[in-house]
């Protein structure tokens, strides 16, 4: 969970970059939410569609990211209250391999979640502005989708790394 929380901003920025690169300036995904127009007032008209898209995505991403950090802080505090502070232990070989595999799968799964969600939203509700929400929530789906495959792949890769070192 800690590693996913550390990677959430990177996956969010990857999602923003992928959306900006794969969609033209006139794409309906660059629309503006009415609440955002009211909130920003007249300054919204002077912004480019891309900047407006990033700001709207951040409005959805930041509360979720803050909640994820608070959840992990709560788990850490509860763990230290129940079990005391753990001494410094060296990181296991499995943990090192899992970290590398999880990072790669997490970013890949976030990109897949973004494009799959966009395709699904276009099929179910064409013309509805959901792109900023997709970019904001795709990293969460990516973290959930990457956890188990990374855990499964890390074990044989750890064994291969040990074998090649010997």
C-alpha cells in the first residue's frame, strides 16, 4: 500500500500525459464542468483547454490521494500501537523484486485503465464529460489491478535473480 501511495502521483501524471498526447485540442474531453466554471469565474475563459483539463483532473485526484495517504497513516499508526515500533530490517530479495515489478505493472495498468474506461464511457454515454475523472481514478484502478500479478511474478523473478547471482 505504501508503494502504491508513493506511485499514485506518477501514475496520475502519466495518465494526464497520455490523454494530452492522444487527444486533439478540440476533443470533447477537454470540456469544462459547470461547477468548475462557477468556481473559476472569468479566469476560465483565458486558460487553454489543456490547463483547464489538468486543473479539473487535479480537483478529483487530490482528495482521493489525500484519503489514501490518511488511510496508510492510520494503518501505520495502528500497526505501531499494536505491535510497537519495528527495528530496522534489511529489505528482502522478494521485496526488492516486487517493488520493481509492481512499479512497471502499476504504470501499465493505470494506462490500460484510462483507455479502457474511456472506451467504455464512449460506448455507454457518448458525449458525457468523464475524462478528468478517468484520469484521476485510473491510478487507483491500476494499483488494484497490479498488486496480485506483481506478487505472483515477483517470486519466479526473485528465484531467477538469485540463480544468476550464484
